[in-house]
């Protein structure tokens, strides 16, 4: 995996997460097999991943569509064509969703109908066959917003989804719903990849 941590301004790259993990010491299990790269380090990223997935809290696809296309072009030029793009806080609506398509990608998404903001989306490279997993998706507007698909990776099926928890909502209810999804996928004996912005302060893990 190659997590690239992007700030709300898509063109800015932050190393704060990397600094935080490093400060916790080499024995921290969170940093094993997980490296952070800036866009200047793309040539250092291995190119032999079977499935390349990128997650971004984009905070409005309509306002950042050009930047998003430029990012995908930069990655593609470096030999890192993204297979699946997971986005939250899409700000998509019935009126703008058709204007936010990406070339060579298919779109699965869920957006709000009563409130502004929020929303989740999955862009799937047109070369990848997939099926929607609406049975897994929970979309409670302004609280728990999610979207899921399933793909075949080698001989195993993998469920891939995006989950967004709105700030200042009930943590226990969120975790219960999250666990329900994970448990169902585990019962199917399938792989699972989730892109998520949970808005949970992990420094206060023992408090919630």
C-alpha cells in the first residue's frame, strides 16, 4: 500500500501523520508495512501492486475536479494508475453528479438529499469488473455514510468501501454499524479494504 496523506487542499501534501507515527517509536504496529510518500517521492513507490487504491477526503469533488484529474494524471505518468479511488465529503447532489465523472472510470456513489455536504463515492477503473454491494452500505444522512463494491483480485473476492462518520455524532452507534459491516464481510470469507474518515481522535481511544 502507499498511503498519500492529502490536506483539504488537494495539491498540498502533509507529513504530519508520518511525523506522529514516527514519534511513537519503531515498535508501534501502526507503522509496519505502511509508508507515507509525498508526490515528489513517486519514483520510490513500488510499481508491482496488484490493486492500487487511493483514499481522499476531498471536501467537494465539484470544486476540486480539475485538481483530482491532475493528481490522477501525475500518478499515471509515474506508473501508478489508480484502480479504485475512494472519496468522502464529495458534496455531490442530483444536479452536479453527472458533471463529476472521470475519464476511464465508473462511478458508484451515495449523496445527501436534504443536507449540504457529506457524501461518499467510489471511482472504479473501467478495466476492472465489479459489482455493487448495496446490501453492505449504510447511508444515514449526516451520521454514517457509506458505499461498497466487490471485485475479484486473483482468486479471492475483495469488498472495497468508503465510510464517512460526521463529526460530533455518537461514537458507539458508529462503531456498532462499522462492526456490523466488517462482521458480515468476514462471514463471507472475503478480503476487505475500507477508506474512511471517522473523525475519531485516536489519542483519546480509551475514552470512546
